[in-house]
C-alpha cells in the first residue's frame, strides 16, 4: 500500500500543477501559453489520478483510476510538442492537418480503454490481485507502442527546443542546460520505471518528474519571457527586421548581428561576429567612441554602400545591462532612412517649386510698381488671405491706354489657386487690351463677361461655376482734378472722399461678369477735384469678420472720413491695416464664430493733390 508521505507528495504535486496552470492562463495571449496550459492540465490529470490510483485499496478501483490517468499521459506528448514549436517560433509547422494527426492517438487510446472488449489491449489489473495493496497493471499488446509514441513526441519536442536554445545558449549556458535537463527528466524516469529499473516500489516517479519540468518551463516562460533562452520572435523580429541590429560586447566587438546589418556592412552576417563594429561600419566609429558603455545615444550618419550609393541612416545605441544592472554590452540599431530622406528632399523641392509658381501667379495679380500718372497720386495694395500657401482671387491694375488716358481696374474672381489665376489673367488682359482701343468701360466689361462665359463653356462641366466682379474706370487728368468714367460689373461701389471729409458712394451697380448674358452695365462720369480721393476695394474689406460681426460699410465710411486729405499711400496702408486688425481672432467674443475670418483684400486709391 502507498505510504502516506508519497500520497501527500502526489496530491501536493497536483495542486501545484493546477496553481501554475491558473497563473499561465492569466497570460494566455502570450505565444505558447495555451499549449503550456494544456501541457500543465495533462500533467495535473496524470498526477491527480496517479495519487487516486495508488491510494485506493480495491484493485478494480485502482484500475479505473489508472485508466483515467491515461487522459494526462496521451495528451502530454502532443501538448509538449505544440508548445515547443510555438516556443521556438515555428508556428507555420502547426497546420490543422498536423494538429488533427496529433489528436488521433489520444482519441484511439482513450476509446480502447473505455470499451471493455478492447480495454486489455492497453493494460489490465490481474483478476486475482489482492486487495489492500497496490496492484501492478500488466501491459497489453498496445502498451509499449503507446509508450514509445509518447516518448517520440517528448523527444521531438526536446530536440526542437534544444535546436532553438543552441542559437542563444552561449550567453546563458546554465539556463539552457536546466531547461533541457528538466524536459529529459520525466522521460528518463518513466522509461526506467516501465523497465522496472527503479527501486520506487509502487510509486511511479514520472508525474513528479513532469511537475519539476512544468515548474522550470513556467519559470522560463514568465521569468525570462522567452527572451533570454529562446526569443520566440527572433526569426520574425531579429532576423527579418529591416533595420540593421548589432549586439556588441564592452570592447565594441560584434557578438550577434542580423542579416540587415550584414547587408549594410557588405558582409555575411557570420563574418561580422567577432569583428570590431567601428571597422566593419567605419561611419559609426565616432558615435561609438563618444558614447560610454552605460549611455544611450542617437545620431545620423551616411554609409557608403557596395553599389556606390550613399545611404542615410539613423543610429541608436542602447546599453545592455546584466542581471546586476551593470553594463554588459551595447545594442546598436541602424535604420536605413535613405528613402525617407529622398522623399523629404523631393518634398522640399516641390514646396519651393510651388512657392515659385505662387509668387509668379501672385505677381500677375498686381503690378510690381504702379505707373506715374501726371497730376494724380495713386497707390494700391493686394493682401491675399493665404499669401504663402495659395493664390488669391483679387486683382488690380493701372495702365496707360493712350492720349493721356489711364485705365484702372480692380476685381475679384470666384475661387482661389491656379484656376482663379487663369480667369484673373483672362479678365485683366482682356480689359487692358480693349481699353487701349478707346472703348468705354461698360463695353469693355461686356467683352470681359463674354470671354469669361466662353472660358466656362469649355471648362470642366463638374467644376464649380466661375465668374468675376470688376470695377473698371478710365482716368483723364484735367486742370484742377480728373474726370473718371466708371462701370461696375457686380462689384462693390467705390467711395469718393472729399477734402472736407464727406464720403460718397459712386457708380451704378451692374451684373456679375460671366453669369448674365447680356450683362446689365452702366457708365457713370465722376469728377474728382483737388483734395478728393477715389477709393476702389474688393468685398474682402467689408466682409472681413471679427467673430460674427463684419467690418462693414459704416466702419469703412468712418475710417475713410478720418483720412480725408491724406496721401493715397497713407489711405491704402491705413485701410488694409484696419481691416487685418479687425479680422484677428479675439477670444470667445462670438462663440464658434469668433474664429479668424480672413479674406483677400485689394485696395486702389486715386487721389487729387490738394495744392
């Protein structure tokens, strides 16, 4: 009969199995954890049912508990092999058909034991076995095939782990030896017990051996997290990572490297091991030399490649501490950022090209310098809302059109960007050319409207409709002032500021250009006297908002009245400054509408000097 001490040991082993199984289950998402749980459950069943078997007095009861013990025996081998494959990163080998094949033997053995007619093919207790003592079961014809199959699975799992451990065993030889020895222990004990070469009486030491192996596996699984002995992701992460990785000792010699590092150095990975890192990759030598063993560092270097192409790399150096937190080496990661640097350089080139295009188009919206008009003071400003990132829709111009006459214009094209710039050029140059023929402003604007409509007709039918507004005036200096013929194509009415400070709207409103055919346009004669100023502007002046409140006509009139008698340049600068100041965000004064509401602003002033 079993001694109380041995029985207690088996029971404690079963409890220990269940405890560590629960611990592993909490980390079941880790690689290999589920297979390890199945392995521990199999060991628990073997240990628990073995304790019940040897603790029973009735031989038939012993037999039933011994049969139940096979639930753990037949599952242990497949579970261990699956764990070993996952543990060493060989998941692709675990295909469904192989898992199904591994399940065949446990199902067959358990089925044979559950059917009385086939039960004795595996094992049986003699009918004359005495009660009160342990009844040694007799092996059936299939006992040894089942045992050998289990041995083969355990041996295969051990080989898989040994091969994986061999790659990283040098830094941790005692841990590797302990892991391999713990896996071989239960196999050896079971073989000796079945061959009756152990003097343990009726105690099968195999479950105890698997208890030791399970503890070691779990210890390695959680304490070292599959990194120190067999990094599960070593092939997937270390070998296949696109960045070059070098592991250096304290003398700067390479003790491990991945294939990417070999490609950067132009050598096979094996040829790097044992070499000095600063010699195989000379560009890294200054950074390695200036970084102490326990320090981290980053830097950018240029590596010459074997094909003659220079490679931009980013280098990261990290210390590798040992178990006592003392520096034992360094980890060097070399990332090839050549493609990124090339994209960055190309992006800078594109930004520069785009800015050049924007500057060119922007210059086409306003003359670089206004011409001198005898007897008149003229000034203008064009302030796009996004001068550095886009082309605005506002434009202005002042040109001599012959016989002492001048054409001045200001306009606003719907939209922004290259499309708006194209329409601006069409409207502007059409107006300049036809004004030179002596046409009155209304006739010129009608031709501009027709040109815009024709351009729209051949444009993209899915694009937003395009049109523009324009104020066009012909100027003719006369003694004591100037005569202005003004026509408005959907544009805000200009103001005349007298020398006394009164502000008057002038011009008759007309149709948008490119929308109505034929457009309704009118010519109006405006006489400017000494001290008067004609102020033309785009809608960005009055529609610029502070929160929900626009700058508005009333504020514009008050501002212009305060600038009576000032130079054209002073009027332009003051007006643009006031509008831009108004459009700056001022906190929460208007809730969500308090955001900056900038728009293009264009102003053209023609003044008659007072004296």
